[in-house]
C-alpha cells in the first residue's frame, strides 16, 4: 500500500511526525508532500529538524494568498501530482487550507481520502477551519477521530459509522515522543524568565487578529497579568499588532518570533499558565498539566474544558484577567483524555491496513 501525506502549515508538521515511522513499520510506503502554505524557516524548516521528519518528497511552493487563491493553487498542484503518482490513499491532517485542497483534489481523481483529526466541530462558521473540517470530512473515505465526541458529530452529519475509527490525538503522541528531548531544556531562561513564574501567550486566529478591538483587549489583559508574559508572535499577528500600536514589549510582555517545537514544549511545560487561541496549544497545555485560558468565542477542543484543563473566554480584557487569575490558582491535576497516548500512529496504521473502502459509486 502506498500513501501520500499532505502537510502545509505548522500544526501539520507536528501531527505527521509519528505517522511516517508507524506506517513504514506496517508495510505502508508513505511520502510527504509539502504544499508550502507555511514557508518561513521558523514556521516550517525548524519543525522538520526538531521532529526529525523525513524531507518532503515534493514541495509545491504554494505560499500565502486569499483563501481561494491559496486553496486553488494547492489543488492545482496536488491534482497534477496525484494524477501521476496515483497513491492508494491521500492522508490529510487537521483543518488548514492545504487539508481541504488535498481532499478536493484527491476525491475527484477517485483516490480515497483519509482524514486524521476528523470530526472536531466549533460550530462557528466564521472560522475558515470549521469550513475546511466539515467539507474534508464529507469527502473522506476513512475518518480518524481524536475524541469520542468527534465520532458523534460525524454520525449526526450522516457519515457512515463504518468509515469512522476513534484513534486518539496524534498531537499528544508527538508531544510524548518529544518530551525526553525537552527534559533538560530551559527555554524560558533565554528570555530572562524563571520556571513557573511566567505566562505563555499565542494569538493568531483571524477572529482576534482581524478585529483590532479584540486584539487590543487581549493585549491589555496580558499587560495586566500578575506574572510576566512571553508572547511568540505568529507572522499573521505581527503586522496587526504594529498597525494598531500594540507591538511595544511594554508592561512585562515579551514579544518574540515564533519558536521551534522543542522550545515551545519547554515553554508550555514551565509556564504558570497559558493564554491562547491555538487549537494545538490548548491540547498541549492539557497534556502538560499547565492551566489554559482560551481567548476565543468557541472551541472544538471541548474535552480540554471538560477535564478541567482549559477555560473558554472571549476576547474581553476583564474576562481574560479573571480567567487567568483562576488558572493561576487552579489545581494542575486533571485526567488525560482517552487515547491521547503514544499509540495513535499505530492505530492509524492498523486502520489503513484493515482497508480503506472506496466512496459510494467509485
Ligand atoms: C493557518 C491555518 C490555521 C492554523 C495556522 C497555524 C488556514 C485557513 N489557516 O493560518 O488554521 O491554525 O495556519 O499556524 O489554513 N505568513 C508568513 N510566513 C509564513 C506563513 C504565513 O509570513 O511562513 C503570513 C502571511 O502574511 C500570510 C499570513 O501569515 O498571509 C497567514 O498565513 P496563512 O497560511 O494564510 O494562514 P495562518 O493564519 O497561518
Ligand atoms: N508552536 C510552536 N512555536 C510557536 C507557536 C506554536 O512550535 O511559536 C506549536 C505548538 O506547540 C503546537 C502548534 O505549533 O504544536 C500549534 O500550531 P498553531 O497554533 O500555529 O495552529 P493551530 O493548532 O491553532 O491550528
């Protein structure tokens, strides 16, 4: 069996890291195609180094653009590649534009699509990711879910349960596999911060970056944090902070470029609390037992709230500050969600080996 695995954006690299060795061990040939959605060294190359990922066999150089421009460019290039290579399946991960482009290109070539991290729903259609998730899931022959709630979401949307397999959260497996290499890392010291005595923040969702008033509320809350804040800034966010005069590293907020994966895990582990709008960071905070505050209107990672690791607040200064105070005072003792373990990639490989049924009519 031969599978092509699509990656394009930062969280994709992290999600596929455990997969390639597990697929190979199960006799599945796996090649990576990188669409080039993310291209800065700090948003792409660093993850291949940190995760010891094999070089992509193909690099499509799609780059940035509007949603249609970026998705269409990735579709055109993926279609050309898939028409020649004709793998037995195309594996896509997560919910970025490269995920959707891969699913659309493959399904019309009658190549079965396998979606890892299927079934998550925020029920907020203003999020591009929600659109990408919903469409990708409808087009997928095999849907591999990270939580049981995702299976229920898919069945409710009419997906045949025979296509769904609960495999667990591959982001958790990447983290567990990387942790031994993070053990001795003290990334916070590089920023003059002490372990357990700072807050880590990330913000990149359009619902925050593209609404100046929300971005200003988040920054105001970070500035009144009782502990210093370290804020590695996503390339989408930096120009928005600059436009609105929010870039100055004042009042105890240290802004820095995006950091590598191993440094990020070290920073997340050693933070007193995390403030974020990232999907992956919510999950990692849950795994690392660092209390999290999610600055969004919704989350598709509801399980992190259910276990007591996370609290959802909108982008309101007073609500964020109150939630941060609660997070800093809270216990770090909560259960790890089911199948957020180091066997996810094996379950993925087993699901593939047991067969990918073609879509109806194919
Ligand atoms: C994308 C995903 C989002 C994911 C995030 C992970 C979509 C619709 N969104 O958002 O779900 O959470 O990646 O980080 O796919 N840029 C650079 N250098 C880069 C990459 C991007 O400067 O290497 C800048 C460009 O100005 C670009 C902007 O960031 O226009 C946004 O990049 P894009 O890939 O379109 O979306 P993200 O916000 O990164
Ligand atoms: N991450 C990183 N460096 C950073 C910020 C995030 O390595 O400066 C990692 C983080 O640990 C997680 C992933 O990137 O594994 C999350 O990606 P992101 O927040 O960009 O996207 P999302 O998960 O929201 O789609």
